[in-house]
C-alpha cells in the first residue's frame, strides 16, 4: 500500500466508518477489514492518528484499528504478519512525539505501545525504555505527562509476563531503572506538596497526576521486579518512605474540600500508597517482615485512635484494615506446632506480631471495632425507616456490600478474634454482661451499642462455643427481647433473630426450637426483619407449618426487591424440602402465584433460578399431583433447557433438575412432556458437566413409556449417542452405555434396532479386549442383553461383523465367547454377572462345534455367577437365588 496515494483513501473510509448511517458504515467496515492484512496499512493508520488536525473520531478509530492489528498481526508467526521493515518504521513513529492533546487517544496510544513492547522489548526495541526515561525529564507538561502515561503502561505490561526468561528480563529492567523511578516519584511528590501548601490548585492537580503515574510505575517495579526485594536498599528505602509520604498526603487532605477534583485524585493516590504495601505483603511476605511493626503502628494509629480523626476516609480505613488482617492471617508468619520445624523468618515475623498485639492493644481494637465501627449509622437507620427492604438486601450482601466499610470491619473482627480468642473472649463477655436485661427504649445510643455487641457475639459464635451457655441466654434474655414490640426496639429484635441464626448450628438444644418457631411466627409479621432459614426437626415444626407457610407466602407477595424474593423463596424451598408431602394442603396459593412471579422476573435470571428450585421441591412434595402444574411447568422446562435461548446459560442446571423430578413424579407420559425431549439432542452436543443429568432424563423417559418414546426419538437419540461416544471420556462412555443397556432391558425388540449403528463398536470393544474394566463390563452388559433377549438380532450382528472383518462367522463367535469368559472378572455387579452367565448359557443348546468347544469355560463362569447371586436361607440352611 503506497502511503501517499493510500492515506486519503483510508482517511475517507475511516470517516465513513464513524457514520451513524449503517448504509455508509457497513461497507466502510468491510473495506477496512480487507485492508487489515495489506502491507503499509498500519503505517497509514499511524500517520492518521498522529495528525492532530484531523477529526477526533477518525483518529480514535484509527488508533483502535492499529491496536487490534497488533494483537492479530504483530507476532512473526501470525498469519499475514507485518514485515520487519514496516514494524521498525512503526516502532520509531510511535515514540517520535509524546504530544497527543486528547486524553482518551493518548491512553490508547500508550496501551498499544505497551502491546508492542510485550512482544518486542527489549530485544527488537532496545531504544524504547531509554527514550521514555529521557522524555520524562523534559519541562513540557504535556509531553512529560504522556511519556509517564506510556512508561506506566509499558511497565505494567512487562510486569505481567510470567515465563522465566521474561521474568529475568523484567528483573534486569527493574534493577536498571529503579533508582531513576524513585527520584522521579520523589521529585513530583515534593512538587505537589509545595504547590498544595501555596494554594496553587491547578499546578498542584497537574503535579499530583504525575505523582500518581510515577507511583504506579514504582508499584509494578517494587512488587514484580525483584526476586528478594529486602536485599535492595533502594526498594526498602522506598517502602519505608511511603509511611512518611502517606502522613503528608493525609495532612494535606485536611485543607482540600470534599468534591474537589484534586481531592478525588489525592484520595486515589493515598489508596495507591496502601495498595503498594498490600501487594508487596502478598507477593513477598518475608521481605515485608521489616515493615510489619511500622505497618501495624501506622494502620492501628489511624483507624483505632484519635490520630485519624478529620483525615481518614472510608476507602482508606478499609485498606488499613485489610493490611492489619493480612498480617494477622498470613500463614508465612505462623509458626508450626513444633517450633523447631519453623523457619527463622517465620519466627522473626511472629515475634514482631506478638510484641505488637499486647493485651491493651487487642482490647482497644476489639472495643473500637464493636462500639464504633459496628454501630448502625444515622444514614443506615434512615434508610431502614424509608426503605426497610432495600436496607435488608444491602446488609445481607447487596451489590455495594463488598465495597463498603461494614463487611471489612466484620471480617477483621472475625480474623483477630480467631487469632487471639483467649485474650479477647473475656473482653467480649464483659461487654455482654454489661448489657443484661431489656434496654431503655428512650436510650437510642444504648440500643445501638447492644445491637453492635450482639453482632460481635454472632460473628464469634464458633470461638465462643465453650464460653457462652447460649441455651440459658436464649431462655433468660433473648426470648424476652424478641417479645418487645415497641418500634424503637426494632434493631434489637432484628439482631437477636440474626444472632440465633448464627448460633443454632453451633449450640442450641432441640427442645428449645418450638419456642423459637413461635417467636419467628410473630416476627414474620414485621416486614422489616431478615428472613432466616433455620435448621429444624420436622415433627417439631409441623404444628407451625400452616401459619409459617402462609406468612412466608404473604411476605413473598409484598416484597419488591429481587434479592428479597429470592431469599424468601429459598426459605419456602427449605420448608418444602423438609416436610415433603405434608406441604400439599398449603401450596395452592404459591402454585397460583408462581406463574405471575415468573412473568415478572423476565429480566432477572437469578430470581428465575430461585423459582426453578422452588418448583423442584414443589414437584417432589406434590408427587403425581404435580401433573396439574404442567400448563405452567412444562413451558418453563422447555425454555430453561433450550440452548438456543439466551437464558439457558443461567437456568440450564436447575431446569434439567426440574425436568428430571417432573418425569420421576409423572404418572404417565403426556404428549407435551414427550415434546420437550426435542431439546435433548442439542444438550448432548454440548458434552458439558450436565451430561449425567441428561442421561438420567433419558432413562426416566425409557422407564416411563419406552415404546412411545423410542418410536418418536430413536433415530435422533442413536445419532446423538454415536457422535457423543467419539468425544467423551471413558467414564462418560460408561454412563452413556448404561443408558443403552437400560433401553435394551426395557424394550428388547425396539432397543437393538434403535442402536443398530452403535452396537458394532461395542462388539469390536469386546473382541479387542477393552482394557478399562468398567467399560468392558458395560460392553458385556449391553451385548448380554442383546444375546439373551433378542437372539435373532445377535445372529444378524454376528454376520455383519464377520462380513466387515472378512473372517468366518464361527471364528468371530469363538473370539467373542473366549474374551467374554476371560473378562467375566471385570464385572463386579452381581446382577450384571448373572446377566452375562444367562446370556452365555443360552448358547449351549446350539449344536455349533465352536460353542461346544467353549462348554467348560461357559459352565465355569456360570457356576461362579450362580454362587455370587445365591444366599443361605437361615431357616432351612439351603441356598437359594
């Protein structure tokens, strides 16, 4: 492609490719696709996206095509790979000027340079890193920023390579440029702090961006650039310097108002400081040992003392707590049971931890976690009042839950309590004892403290097993608190029922459960309480079944959040599963409501999964009566198991389970139930982990109505099995052939005809002496069914095999009998041994000399089979089958 003549043409087509008119857009995209493999095309694209006078959208598209081309055509071994001459020109052009004015395009250029670097740096592109190091020194703000941006993306990409040779190259690169990267970061950091102090907001914002980028580079070099980073004075110096810099940045944040652009970027930079420490601890725990003391002092000071007041923000607190948690839980810092088996590094780290986590420190952390971080906030209380359902969903794991402070504090509490339970158990028990009796309804602060302490006792349930008499506590205090109906006591009622849910699988007497069910029944009338699914004994629960089921169903109708409906459905399913057929008198309302809920949940596949699970338990509970659900049930099975429908990705597993239990509880095979089997061929083609359930479904159809089923689907099923047996594992073949065996067992006339194309491979497997015992056993089971139940078809099969192999019929028969007798020990199931013995002995009336020659072998295995299936009658002392 000639650059001069092609540039204007490519520019025109790129312009058309940015059009909103599909009539213009589609031909342009096709043309660009054809040019992708043309020599010189990427040089034209480079000229276009580096020409700042052109339209931004056109340049953006040129960058994207160039970036995609790197993935497809840059490597030497790629089809239509770029020539080395063109790549040399492109590499030079990419780093000629770092002056892109548009941020989004600059980012894309940096990413594509990094993609090239991943393949070519440093061997084919030795000048890249030196050019970047020189360019970041220039005084031009734009060039300096764009170079730093590229430097970061290149470092990030090279750090991600994992082959040993690539790791060695990155170690060499890191050791060569680390000192420069540190000085660069230090320079931009000092510049920012000076400008922030003088109030020059615009200049400070620019310097902060450079600080952020240079720190991102250092993060990759520090974490991934050294085998033993603790041996590098520069690395450890940088890490120690992080703490002072963090303090400076936190103090600086006092003076910048919230919502300010610079404030947001400053918080990002502070978080990045903590990410460096967390990543380093994760990748190099022993190299982190010299930093343990300082990290703990820093994090605990800002999170659990007054030092952090006015400067810390939520994400920073979360990061500090994660740092404490990772040090506490780190297996590298935990000595073995026998001290002499522990490494000196482990003992040193453990010694530092032990020296830091003294009783006063642990007590203060525990108290602050419970009485400060566990407290419900004004915002949460307001949300609870205005949207109780939304509050409950978020508290029990909504989308934002994993990013918020509360779960982080709870996880830290659990980890510290587990690690230091002997120290902290008395502290928590003292807090519990101070809260005996019903709390003053007028004292909101006391109510919130009790809620927080009960939360802690629930989280630490397993650790407190031997220290808390929960049964007595339930009878003497908690049960009474559940009965306080005042609206202000709502947080305690909610927390107590959650607390019992935490303890019930740890320590809770069975005879107390009726009292609990009574309390739950009362609480279910409050929509603002969490629905808990408790373990229960069916006989104890039956007196409450009708009222509980009714209340749960009412709750299901009244709630609107998808997550809440799923949770209520889960509880209903649990109840249904436990009481089984005894649910029948009460499910009419639910059966009528589920079709409406299914329709409303069209956009919520996870809710539909919950509905499927509920239907599975409903069908099991209703048994043959579930036939009345078919008008609703069967279309759901049809949709869930149709691989051409997008929802199948979410619904398939539960849909197959529902299909199977529907068949297992069906009194007869209806035309609609038969029609659903059309979905099976595509499911078998998937060869997925759901094959086992597919085979169970096929078996269910066979046992339900083999003749009608086989007359409709025999051809398709045989074709599917023939294809399937070529691709699946040996274990999968065994499962598939068991289905074939069941078909032959149930329908000895249609069965062999149906699987006629498949049986020769089974025959050959027997003659060849299949090595895998389970597969050989299955082969013999299939052939035994044919021989015993359809002798004429066996003769036809024998003739077919003789013709195919060019051998005499008697020779083929002799080989089969000989291998059969020899491999009888592969058959471990008594029923299948009996089948094979009967099949072989059925040959003896024949006058065929080959069969007569094998007489002794056949009688021997027949007697062995007979002994296997006979048992002694204790009354007469005789043996019988």
